[in-house]
C-alpha cells in the first residue's frame, strides 16, 4: 500500500493525460473497474463530489482495466479506491466503497477555503 507522502507523477491510459494537475488544485483519483459492483455504486457519489468541488478539487475517473499500470503504481488492491494527490504527493486514500462523509473527511483539510 502506498503511504501518504509518496511522490507521484504517472500517466494513465494510452493518451498523454497526466494524473498530476497543471494547477495547484488537489487531485482525487477514482480508480475503479467494470466488474466491481461497489465501483458502479460509487460513480454517482464521485460525480457529485466532482460537480460540487470543481473549483477546489480536480477529480479524475480512472478505469483500472484500461490503465493497469497506474493501478499497479498506486498499489491498488481493492476497487473502488480513491487516492488524493496534493503537491505531487499521495496525501490520503480510501479503499473499498466509501460514504460521502468518508470522502469529505479525506478531502476537507486539503481544499482551499
């Protein structure tokens, strides 16, 4: 399991999109796979976070089936997994199905006021 504070700067998918944002916004990665029922159930919750926090947080949906190297790099063993990145460092993560309160607890201290 990747520990908070580990540097991260990887690319995912076959495109050149990088995980690390060009802005100073924290990034929340939503790593999921199509076979995971828990991943499918969390999609709407993550979409809600993306919409409500769009000025303070970048949310990236990552299909681990299409980006297995990113899942390996982040040592993801359970889906879904949320990984919070700030200043090129992993600062937190939630593995398995999470509630809105758990996601809020994860991101709150890392968001600009």
